[in-house]
C-alpha cells in the first residue's frame, strides 16, 4: 500500500479568476435561455389569445410603424 500524503493545494488567483469567468459565462447563458423561454411562453399565449382573429394587413402595419 502506498503511504502517499495528499496535499491540500490552495488554488492560485488565476485559477479562481478562471472559475469566476466560467461561472459568469454560464450565468449569462442561463439568463439568455430563460429570456428566450419567457419570449416563447408570451408568444404562445398571444397566439392562443388571437386565434381566429383577423390580423393587420402588412401594408397597414408598415404604415403604422412608419416604414
């Protein structure tokens, strides 16, 4: 059997900085994903609410929006 001693290596500042950067990147991705899911939920609700209703013609919508 080996009698090797495990050393508790303290992480360097650059290791901590890298972990923080990765964590922030994961949080940004999660935030974007949640925003996309919220947009999809709102779109699905609007489609359900407006089902069967007449839409606005493209020319009229463009005029209202100033295009």
